[in-house]
């Protein structure tokens, strides 16, 4: 039975996965994904948990053992510069050195034995990181209380945040591990790190992160970078798509020497940084091009949709107009049929035409609007409505009309009204035995 496929990652999750891999140096993408999923994709919590595991603190999720979290330090091309302590000079110097040697050896031996035995009684409290930002801020405050505010700008965030910012901005990151108990730490801070030329150089050329190894955050980073002595400085940059240590400076180094060594490391790795910048610029340009193509496609799609919408509207409008014309034609056809039926009914109801020799007959010649003439006889005693019905029944007559005498010119009241519900007879209308009447079309 095939294993179920894992759901696809969103763009934000993919970015976090690649970032977590860069920060931890883990090669297994599946392991990186499992770790992030266990921490609900909280990259800071995932990195801290991995660093805690390195110190022997079990993970809250008990994942399978893996190699410790660290920035890529396996590159054999890492530049290392170690400053040895100066040898005693003169008889007085050698005498002091030989006298203090047994005491110094005894002190550090007993201190190491005590620390080793203490681990079996009480675990090292630095092994569990609970507030990495607080550790860094606390170190900065204690540093300023002891050495003043004239120092390089400290990055006020966790080690992983500093790595992330250096990667995003394609800048060098200089990491300083402060060993409070080391004999050269105080002189390094006063005579080298806080000098004006070093402060100016660091502030303008790189990010600077520092923490005391007595703090859990600093101790965790010291275990990842594996320093040999103090003061310890590590130069980190994005190289081959991984945050990599490209330079290590250890020991009491002088200001001018420090600037020269950092400049040498930066110059030696400038091509890698330029390559990363060009590659990122190319990716950005590709992304911009893809975005422009997507926008052009969307604009074209919207234009096509608008064209289709207008076409549908025009087709709908044309259909409605055609339907309106069809309905108008149907209504006109119904009206015409109704009119024809009405004409037929009126024609069937007309009284017969009287003979020519009937003394009560009236001969009337009608002149229609189309200049045709129609002649018919009626009786004096018949209503003017009979004349109207006769003309209405003719195919040549208009639908609505009036009957007008020639002289004197007057309109005959052929239709009933409220004042005169029964139209008058031909005799009452004053018609003679022979008349010529005009049919006038009414527009309303």
C-alpha cells in the first residue's frame, strides 16, 4: 500500500523551511520539515529546541538524534587567525612567569575538576535557553555599565535573527563571544573593541552580534562555533546558499591588526558575496518578470472578460429588441385580426340597402382618404351609426375616422356620447336625398 502524499507547502512555509535549513545546517529536508511541523512552523522555537538538544537537553518532542545545530563550519577554507600570548621578556618577566605558573596551573585544574563534578550534581543552567533576547539585552546593559556606551552597535536580537538579517541583507555578520572569566577579555574590550577606529569600521561594514558565554544564548552559540580561546570573533556570511563561517579570530588582537584581518577576510570572500548578490538580483528580476507576465495575463484576461461581458450584453440587448419587435408584430397582428373580425361583424349586422325608387332612400357618395369613392343608399329613418358602421366595414376605410359634410362643413355625430347616447337619424341630421360626404382619418 503506497504511503499517503504529504500536503504541499505554502510559499511562507517553504521560505521558513529553507531558512531553517540554512540556520541549522541540516541536510535532510524531511527532518527540517518534521521539526518545523512539531513546533507549528515557529522557526525561532524550532532553532532553540535544536540548540538545546546539542547541550544534552532532550527535545520536548523527543525526535530521533541528529547532528548538532551549527552554522556551516566544515569548510576547510575557513580563515583562522590566533594571537598567542606574548612570551615573558627579561629576567624579571621570566621570574614572575615561573613563580605564577604552579599557582595558575593549580587554579585552572581545580576549577575544571569542580565544574566537571558539578555537572553530575546539577546540570549546567546555561543548557536551556528560555529567553534568548533577554540574554543578549542583559549582556549589552552589563557591557555598557563596565565599558561605557562608546562601542560598536550591538545587534539586539537572537543569534538566529542576526543570521537571518545578514542573509536577507547579504551582509557580513561578526559574532563576538564574551568570556567574562578570561584574563584577556577586559583588555580586549577596552583597548580594541571600543576604540574609535574599530567602532567606525564595524558599524559601517557589517552587522555585529555579541553575547556572554555565561548566558544561555551565548553558551549555546559558543558550543556551535567551538571556540578555542577568548576573545573570540567569527565572521559569517552567505556562501553557497548557506550561512558559513569564513573567518575566525582568537586571542588578544590589537585594533589595527583586527581591522586588517577583517578586511582581508572580506576581500577574500567578496567574490562569493557578489555572486550571491547577482544571483539574488537575477532571481528578483525573474520574479519581477514573472509578476509582470502574470499582471499582463490578468489584464488580458480581464479585457477578454470585459469583451465577453459587452458581447453578452449586446447579444442580450439585440435579443430583447428582436423580442420586442416580435411582440409588437404579434400585437399588431392580433389587432389587425380583431379589426377584421370587427369589420366582418359590423358588415353582417348592416341593414339591407334600400332600392333606388324608395321615397325614403338617401343616396350618399363617400370620398375616402385614399381618394376612392363608395356609393350606397340608406333610409332617412336610419341612425347615423348605420352610416358609420358601413364605412367601418370597408377594407379601404381607416380604423378611426370622422364623417364630414361638404357645405356647410360640419362633423356628423355618428357615435354615441354621454350627452347624446343615441345618434340622430339621417333626416334629423339634415341630409338630403343625395349627399357627398368626406371620410377624414383620425390619428388618435
